[in-house]
């Protein structure tokens, strides 16, 4: 195995194992025998680095698959028609079936037992074994969330002349989740004392268990709903029996408490709620008590292109970069008003809501008029401004100009809209001496030629975009990608406890289950907006839990899996042109140009469908997408198809 740039930069080793310098100065293992490789910490660490580099994260700040996945559903839209999606069902979306990695981890475990005993310290050996078991559990977690039950293989298999001798039926979906929990529990003693944010620790293992047990518990809780959608195979390869829900949900709560006992806390270092939440995702791993496990980047040996791809166009250092994922109005609407905890849509119109066309340059609609461009967002959950660059806001202390155009009163109560026609004109083309469209958009032309690297929705992304000077150039950002963080664990626990209460389990470990749920969710809300943002027991229902995950975990790759395990993705994302939940919306700000008029310089907003997607901006999810098309091309006679195929 040759040393490469990624292997060098797993970054922080477990403190109990070896110094960071030792980790960076690994020997080249090419040509070494297994006995030689497994005889030293350096050799074992090099192998481990390779395994980490192959762990699957669908959002990866170093590769250009990120905009695709960010823009696939209802959090954002991409700025280019290149990424537009049709309503054809993609049953291989995020397909994952990696038994090559499973086999190599099984072989790694066998070799550790066979070759390393007595040659590395017992403490280190137990860590390496535990680390490999948790990594293997993570691979199975990735496979079960995509495929349902898969064959559970934990021993090394040699390649026989007849591969059918290795054929094995799929295990039940519940068996795979049980395996994940059992592997974590068995590995915890060997992980004791390991301190790292980029390598498996007790915290990382428990966070995996916490998430996996919530997923399993949700599937069991929603057994009847799954049955109504024909998602439960009689074999148990998909679907988890309702009788198992309580056990999984309690294991989730156990994991949350264990993480708390280990000392993880929410990031709370800045008194400004908006800035504090932003920093929770840009602080260095060593300075972030909320971060449990991450994929880290140093911007040199391990490059991070997220900022280069998503920084406002006006601040991009590279031609044809920036603004590649544009948050959508659907998400923005879900950030509550702090006062009264009201969940109410952004109010652009007087009277009933209107959906306009980007191609209409005149309007007789009655708009709400705002003195300042940002007033329409006043009083919202501080996480909104920390996640999304809103009209009227700034980034790196520089203004971001998201003006779509000028609204010119026509004298009859309506407006004529003037806007730039090409991307070359934004920020410069004028009408009556006034700039029409801001340099950051939004802008849309009929042929789509002006769509690239500019906002198409009226919003830009702030979360994970690095404020450090120069980080927008050549992958130089060092912002980490959080695989597991304590805020997610608290929301996992809140949801699990709420389900238990609905199942009639009134208390757990001496506490009321609803009290547990309320406590966990209010910890997250308090960090977001202070004591006045906490909710009462009467406000706690599934819609509140669902929405809290929506806004707290935005752009962290939870939304797709949440909607699937809740068994509502086909309902909310089903392809219907007029569906309010499947249609993606934008909100464009227009500055009123009326010299001498009382409204001159004030602002109105227009709501419209986001037309950089095909099929009228409508999402498409049906019952075939809850589980991937199961890979059966290998001729395994025991493998059955997934539901609805």
C-alpha cells in the first residue's frame, strides 16, 4: 500500500496511540508482508488511514458530488441547469453495496489477532480491533439505510472456484441494526481513553449507535405505515416489526446519555446567537466541544472546495465558481418566528399567497412593501441567518447584493420589472441611472445561459462557507465536515423519547419520557435563540420535532434519510406540479424605483417556482425509492428483490 496524500492527512490520531508526528511520518508499506505490516503501530495506522479514506459520506467537501446531493431535494437548488432533475425514478440513487471493504475489514481484524499480539502494546491492539469493528459497523449502517437487510458477513471468506458456495441470503433489516448496536457495545472498552475528532473514539461509536437505533426504532414505530406502502418483506429483509420499537428507542436514549457523560456539549462560545451557530460548523475540531467525529481538512494536504463552490459570486476568487447551491424558500419558511414560536411563511403579498413566473415582467399583484430589504426576515430563528445568506446581509463584512431587479410603478397600481439580461450585466447594467440586478443575483434568462455561479433562488449558502480570507481559493478551506455532533444526538434522543411516550412508555430511567424529549429539544432551541425560544410541553408534537431537525440539521445530509424513515417522502415529494411540498420555490427581492415617490428605495418580493429544475421545479419520489434496487446480478439464488420492484 503506497503512502498518499489522503493517508497522510487523517489528521489527528488517537492520543493514546501515537503522536501526530508519528502518524504523519508513516513508512511506505509497498512490498511488505502481512507479518511485517502488522508488527508496528506505523504499519497498522497506515492501513487504518486507507479504511478511513474509503468511508462513504455522501456530502464530501473535497469532491464535486456535493452540489448534486445538496440540491437533490428540498433544501436547495443548484445554480445550473446541468444539475436539473427529471421526474424519472432513480432507483439507484446513492446505491451502496461495499462488500470489498467489509472483506478487507474482516481480513484486517483477523490479521490484528494473528500477527500483532505481543508486537504492539495490548492497549493499542485493543484500540485497533475496536476501531475496525466500529468502522465495519458503519459500513453496514450505510448499506442497511440504502438496501434494507443485507447478508451479514463477519469472517474472512476466500475466493473459491465456485462462488455460489459463498451465496448467503439477506439477513433481516433488524439483524443488521442489532449487529451495529452489539459491535459498538463490544468495542467501547477498547476505545477507552482515545481522544480524537477524526478517528474512532467512544464518542464516535456511541454517536453511530445513537443514530442507528433511532433509525431502527422509527422503522419499527412506523411498521403499519410501511405496510400500507408495501415496504415490509415477509422475510424481514425490509421492515422492522413494531414489537421491537421500544428496545431500539431506549438504546438510542442510552447512547445520548453516554455521550453526555463523556462531556460532549453544545457549542456555546459566542453571545450572538447567529454567530455562535455559524461558528459551531466552522470552528476547528479541537476548539469545538460539540463535534464528535468529523472528516477534517487542512486546505493543503486535504483540500476542501466547499467555500470555493458556494461563496457569493461577488467574493469568488476563481472564474466560474461560487453560489453553486442556492437555499430555497421551502427551507427558509420553516425557520420559526422567535416571538410566539410561530411557524408562518414569509409574507410577501397582501391577502392570499401568489406564485409568479420569472418570465413575467409586469405585475398587478398587491405586495407588502418593506423599508429595508432584510425586514421581511425580521424576528426569525437566528439559525436562519447563520445558515442562509439573506438579502440585505453580508459575508466577510462585505455586502452581498441579492437584488433581482427594479420594480417601477406603472401608475395603475402595478409594476414593471427591469432586470439584467445576462450574467455579464449584473452589478453594472442600469435603468434610469440605477443598477438593476445585484452582482450576486438572482438572475434567470430564458435559455439558462446566465444561471451559473449566481443565485437562482434569492438566497445563498452560509453554513460551512469559510469566512477565513483566502479559503475560497484552490481548496484552501479547513472547515470540517461533521459526521456526528452532539446537537444531532440531542435531537435523536428527543425524537426517541417522544415515540416512547406515544407507545405508552411514560418513564425511562426514572424520568418522564415527554420530559426527556422536551429537555433535549429545548437544549437545542436555547442554544439557537435563548430561553425565550424554548417551548412548553403543550407545543411538543411530531411536527415540532420534525421541523426542529429540518432547521437544526440543514445541509448536514439528514433530510433525505429522515423523510424516508418517517415514511412520508413519497407523500411530500411525490411528483405533482401543484404540490406545495414537492414544488421548489424562490423569493426574489426587487427595489422600488419611483423617484419622488414615498416608496422610492423600498422593497417588494416575488415568490416563484425555481425554474433551474426541469418539470416545473417539482420533486419526484415514489415507493420504489425507500430501498434501492437490490444488486442481484451476481447470481446469488438466495437474494430477493426489494419491495415495489
